[in-house]
C-alpha cells in the first residue's frame, strides 16, 4: 500500500488527469478508478477526496452537475475550460517533481 | 445491484440518527456509500453494515467536518472572487464612492456621537437580511451546510470589525464605546464601513445564488423521496 501521505500533494493533479480522459465522474467513481489504475496501491478516502474536489471547484478548475439517477441525487464533477488548460501545467509540474525525486532515489541515474 | 429508494432512505436515516443534520452533507456521503454497496452482490443492508462502513459517531462527525471544511474554504474564495468581480466593473467603484461620500456628509453635518451611532446602526441593519434568511433556514427542516457556510461569509467583515471595536472598549473599560477614543473610532468607522458594506453586499449576493441552487436541489431530493 505504501505511505499514503506521499501521495497527498498529488491528489488534485490525479483528479484533474482522470477527469481529462472522462466527460464527468462522481466521487466514488474517482476513488475506484484510482484504485484500479494503481492496482490497489492508492486508496483515496472520502475525507481526502471531497475537500480536494471542493478546492478544485473553488479554483474554477471543476464544475459540478447534479443528476437525478432515479433513487437519489448524484454530484458529477467535470473539467472547466480553465481546468483543461491547467491540467497540462499540473502534469508538467508533477513530471518535474518526479524527475527531481529520481535523483535522490538513484543519484547515479539521471533522466536529463 | 441497484439499491431501492427505501434502502437509500435507510442509509440517510442512519446518518440522521448519528446527528448528521445537514441534508447536503448526507447527500454526498449517502451517494458515496450507495455507489460502493451497489457493487456488492447479495447485499444485506442493515445497521451493522452501515456501522462498519461509516465507522462510529466520532468518525462520521469527523468526515462531515472535513467535507464542511472544504466547502468553507471554497466559499471564502468564491466570495472574494465576487468582490473582485464587482470591483472590476464601474458599478463597484460607484458603490464605494457613494458610501464614502455619505460617510463624509454624515460626519460633516452631525456631531461625533451621532456619527458613531449612525454607523453602528448601518452595520447592524446591513446584517438584517442574512439574519432573517438564517433564521428561516434553522426553522425549516432542510438545514444545509452549504447555506450556513455561505451565510457566515456575509457576516465575515462584521466579525473582523468587532475586533478593533472590542480593543477600543478594552483600552477604555470604564467608559462606553462612545466615550472611548472618539477620534480613532470615527476614523475607523469612516474608513471601514463602506468596505464592510461592499463585502456584505457581495457576500449576500453570493448567498442568494447559493440559496436558489440549494433550494432547487432540496426540492428535487424531496420529490425523489416522495416518489414510490
């Protein structure tokens, strides 16, 4: 499972990246997709997910659509136009971070 | 398997029994759990399962506080955006200029005591609309965390004004607020009241938008619960 705290700073980027490839997703769907892609290594709790989604919404990167799915209401999240552009920036930042960390993990090996 | 409406209501009632009174917070938590349970075949939905999934009372309250914390930060940001947007238009500057001119005229043509009393009355009156809406929300059975947090942003500048006024009282404990350091109080009120009105106006505008959205949502939720 690894140390979940190490993923904390990347959660918003992960959410943006997932929503880039989907029209819209709801909270549970996001947690399941992350779990599937990471083969169970990363489990996002509601306590971590919903504040991250609210922050992205406050920053204008996500918008909410509430849909009646028959037996209840469901909140879907999707990228705004600004969010789509910002995802590219966030992914570039993440890549830079990973390259930097790689120098600590394997000092003799550099991706540059 | 899809959960029935009765099962959804069962989950919602369970959260209500754990003192989670805000329907909009429950909405997210119910959907999250219901989505999870719908993946499970041969599900037996009972209190024991809900206790296992949601955790104890402390954990439920903590989860709801974390979600509410996210909403609070979101709304604080959105209200400041509303103020910024208002000031990018000329109407925002007309608004501010009007109240600064009004402040000057009240100061110029009245005495110090009347000036201070008038400003305190303006501050209190500016909060009356949100006070009425807040009472309405508390009295009705559809308490919404989103609306409560939107309302706190309307009163934010009032809370900030309180501190210097309390400091002035603290520095002159034997006198009344009208006796204590009139010059500084006058200057403070003249400067800050128009800004307070700006933030209160933008906060209230944002609250009305949020109120409209969440009232529609609540009515939609009631229709689902009523339909069988």
